[in-house]
C-alpha cells in the first residue's frame, strides 16, 4: 500500500528515521567531543607545568653565559650577550675536576650500597614473618621525619671517634645511612607487589632463599632498586652541609663544596656568573641520569600502590 505524502509534511516513518539518525549523530559526537576537551586540557596543563619547571633551568643557562657584573646588575641590553667564558674558566680549574671526581665516586658508591642494602632489608620486611616486624618497620619510617641537620653534632662526634672524618668512605657511609630508610620503604613495597604464586612455584622447583632473591625476584623489583639508587645518587651528588662538616681536606671536597670556593676579587667577592656555570655543570649528570631511568623511577614509586 503506498504512503501518501502531502507537500510540506513528513511521514511518520520518515520522522522516526530522522530522529534515530539525529540520536545516532548525537551519541557519536558526544564522546568524541569529551575526548577532544580532555586532550586539550591535558596539552594545556602539561605545557604550563613544563614552563614552570623549564623556566628556572633556562634562566640558569642564560646566567651561566653572562659575566658576573651582568648577573648582579639590572636587566639591560647586555642580557642576551652570551658567551662560554664562564664554562671555560670553570673547566680550567683543577679543584673543580677533583670535586667532580670525588662527587662521582661518593655518589655512585652510595647509590650501589643503598640499593643493595635496601633490597635485602625490603625483602626481609616483605617476605619474612618475624616478631616485631611492623614495629621495626615503623621505626624505619620515623627516621624519615628526622632531618640529619638536627643530629649533625652527635653524628660528627661519632664519626670523628671512629676515624671517618676527612674520608670519602665516611661520607659514603653517612649518605647511605641517610638514604637507606627511603630505599627500604620503596623496596618493601616492590617485594609486596610480587604475587606469592611466583615464590610458591620457585619453592616447588627447589629454589632457596638466596636463589629466590637473586634469580626469581630480582628481575621483578628492578624498578624499585633503580628508584632507591637514583634517589641516593641525586641526594648525595647535590648534598652540601654534610660534606662541608665532615671534610676539611680540600683535596677531598665534593663538587658542591668546591663550587662555594669559587670566589674572585677583593674581599672574596663571589663571581655569580662563574657560580651559575658551575651549577649548570653540576646539574647535567642529574638530568641525564633522571631521563635515562625515568620509567624505572615512576614504576618504582608506584610499586605496591595497587595489589591484585
């Protein structure tokens, strides 16, 4: 039977079809519009956050290429007259190279020692059910809340009595002690995130405790160990007060202490252009190491946050 369609009017079937078409179009554009809005907000927010963090770094690079009198003066036409004079002056000073070598030795040794000890302690706290485990772990966390500056005097007296002042070994032990609580916290969470079925299967295959840790669990907790090592490296590379307190021999100074001694002119006037160049040189290993281990660092901090 034919449908009669009058001019200027729509049939009932045509109206329903058009309504379904509009509903389908609305349903398809709604999620797409929300996705575009979220993507735009993400890009804008990420760009603003990047500017906040990159602006000081760019200013540091600019100041490192300026003479000292331009750094302390008001901005003028010489602000963008940059040169590499400060970097050449920094790298021509032997005490800076000694400071870089001392800092590298101390920081790398501290990072490795902290990662190893934190892995062993985190494994014990996560997998061994001994009496007083929760209390002992709570005491470890309490030490995170005590700044070492508050106990610097007894620390110096103790290290001096043990003959560990004016020694890079003593500085390594000091830094390891200060960074170990955070490393233990990260490694305990990393081991607790490992499913127990993996350990049960390894026990069935005859793996002992040491073999379990080295061959079975170690590849699974690499992000946590990398996080502990990276945190210890950055903390010891940039630390100043402890190195200044425990070291009096100028040949053992680390890089932050060596940079403070960059004084020129009458009455020990500080050349801030030279100091800015030294700061840029000091930040390069930190930036490179963080970018190289970023995925491990993020995964290590997030380990143990979600349990299946």
